[in-house]
C-alpha cells in the first residue's frame, strides 16, 4: 500500500539526537495518523559510525534507511536522494536529523495538502533552551545541559511540552507571524519537488550554507503555490554542534555562497501564509511574544 506521506530525515553523526527525533516521528507519538499513512526515510550522510539498525527495528511504523558513502559535506545530495526514493504523493523534508517534531506535524501537513493544488507547507522552527544555539556558549549551554532540560518535561507523553523549554530558532526570530528565513519542516507535493529540482547541490559548504534557505524561497515563490503554516506545530533543534549553530561559518560567508550562485544576497520570501491548526497551551506564551513582535514591526532583539 502506497503511503500518503513520505518524511525524509537527513542525519550525520547524530547518535544522541536521532533516536529522539525518530521517537517524535513514531506513529505512537504522532496524533491523527495511522502507521500505514506515512513512511520515514532516514538518509545517513556518510556518518563515520553508521546509523544503528536497532533504531529502525524499534520504530513503530514504516521506516527505511539509505546510506550515502563518500558523502559530500553538504546535506543537499543526501536530501535529494531521500526525496527521489520517496513513494508518497506528499513529501516532507527534515534536513537536520536533530530536529524533534511536534505531535500534530504530520497530520497537519496531510490536511493542508488537500486545500490547494500546489501547497507549500511548513511550521515554525525552535531551539531547545532559552537562547538560539548560535549563542549557546554565552550561557554555558551544551548537550549535558540539554539532556537535563529535557528531563524537566514529559515530552515522551506530550510532545507539545517541548514548547515550554524552547525559544524561536534564528530562522523564526520574527515569531509565528513574521516571514521565516527557511523551513526546517518543508512539505511539498512530489511533483513540485521534481519541478524545483530538490536542493541545489552547488551549495557545497559543510552543513549546506544557505541551501535550505534557497530551497524555501524557491518553493514559496514558485508559480501558483499557496503557503500554509501549521500554527501550533514545529520542530525543535537539539544542540549538536552543527555547522550553522556552532558558527563554523559566519552568516556573511554563507551569504557569499548564495550570492555567488544567484548574484544577490538572500532575503526571506515575503509571502503571507494561511495559518492552520489549534494552539496547544504550552505555546500560549510564545504566541503572545509573536503578537508583540508583529506589532513592533519585527525589530530584531538586541542580544
């Protein structure tokens, strides 16, 4: 039976983070979907220690593993390989395997996909902890601190509790009602993925630079698309020293890579979304903050 949705998760050396990500994508933790509704495709982008087969055996639904040997440092090729292997008419991409998902992310994407011929579907991005992970060193936040933080909420029983211990990611610093810089959970019809050509593999920096930003902008500005943002859903980034969040490359270096390809600096797509979904109680404080940011004209906060 062909699934309704394929979810591609790209991972590299995430032995700590990937099990939590897959736990949140498990049918036992995703509400409103049956195991047969979707498949998860894990793409191991050449991790020195390959993904443990035991993770797949423990998953409560349909899951497949692809491994890219001799992988390039950018995740673009791995993501494209997963997208090409997807069987469903709707394909979602979580380009960073350290991102845990809220419980209604998948059913929300499926529902949104029925509302337009060419839907682009996303949700806000979050970082675990009280500051974005680019600033983690400033407050001594590390993996041990994060492990302790996760113990303070029962996310295994209610994934929405992750909102209580998270802050907006850099791409979502404008809050829920401001334009996003990129999508950390992007769902498109398979035909639109084919039309866009997936991720642009010319973005070859480790971590991909602005490859994900580029993809999101191209998707949002494609002809005839309609952008949907899942109001009460999101993905939650675990701290793991990634190329962007550890500042191995400055934003200007990544902008230079984008400009070399497109001849201009990157800017977020100015496309108004249609908001869908309910607001869980754990999100209410962030919703209030988002309203304030919108009323103030999305002025970037002082670090």
